[in-house]
C-alpha cells in the first residue's frame, strides 16, 4: 500500500518537474534548490509550492533514502540536459546518449522507491528498459516532437533503416540484460515476452515511417511530411495484426 502511495505522489511530482523544464525553462541550479528546499520564497511559483506540499505528504509516512535522493538529482540533471534536443545542431549520437542517460536514470529513480533490494544486474536491466522505452516513444511521437521542435532519432538518423537497426540492437541488449538477472528462466522469458508486446509498437511505427520516407527524395526532409504520414494509427486492423506478429517475433530477439 505504501509503495503504491509513494509511486503515485512521485509520479505527480515528476509531472510538475517536467512542466518546469518544458514550460518555464528553469535551470539545473534552481531545481537543486527545490530539492534542498532552499529556493527563496519569492521564486516559489504555484507548481513549486505544490511540489513542496507533495514532498511533505510523502515524508509523512516514508523517509526518503539517500539512494532515492541521489537518483532524483541525477534524473533531474539529465532532464535539464535533454533541452539540447531543441537545437538543430545536435547530432544523432548526442541524442542517443541523452535518451539513454535521461530515461535510464529515470527508470532507476522509480526503482529506488520500490520495496526491492536490486542487484547490479537488475539495475542494468532497469536502466536499459528506460532507454528502449524512450526510443519507442520517439518513434511513435514523431509528429508531436516535430511540432514541439524536438530532435529525436527520427529526424537525425540517416534513414529509417538506420533507426530500426539502432532500435533492434538496443532491444537485443535489453533481452540479454534480462537473461542475466538471477531469477528463474521462466520469469526471464515471461518478462521478455511482456515487454515485446510494448516494444512491438516501435516496429509498427518504423514500418509507417519507412513508407513515408519512400515518398520523398533522399535525404528525407521530415519537416515536409504531413501529420498522417508521421502518426501511426493503431485503429487500422492492418497495424493491429502487425503489432501481434512483431511482438511474437521480437520476443525471440537476442
């Protein structure tokens, strides 16, 4: 019960921190002042005051550990750094590095508040799962990210074929991480199977984006693509069948 309460409160706090980064352009030093509760009162916006109120509620029944505090600080630091993805000058390698660090450390933040004693190999799996999840999100949010001015793997990879190769490589690494965890083989395979159901969405999206890419001259100028050419519509039965087939195929990837 308390674990669920912690997850709910910190989820709300995470949303507010994202808003401060995305909408109010706060600096890293300001965030650390929020964490340390040293931000001057005149700088405490309504969202900051709500973060403080949630933090007070959290401490009513759970004393944040040092592991949690360190994980939160690292996750916020990389969330701030991710603002670099608004620059057209950013390279594909830097995008991938930021995605890995930002989402890997965010996943470790969630792990730090759960009632588990994570081993190093567990943490490696948790970290990698966050990175793969971010790639899935970037592929599925190609239109939204373009409209928001965010540069992701879609707009910076040399081709969708290259983006697909990167995604499959990281999925294979994730599956190997799972197989290195010290749990029963049946649980390892079940975890891979369940995650494949989510990650298969990326392969459906890659098919759609590759079809879009073929319509235009190379190299592809993604600013010219229409909304329907970037949004993968899962209402179509063809995409639903693809999702099922890809999930079955992806679970075998090593």
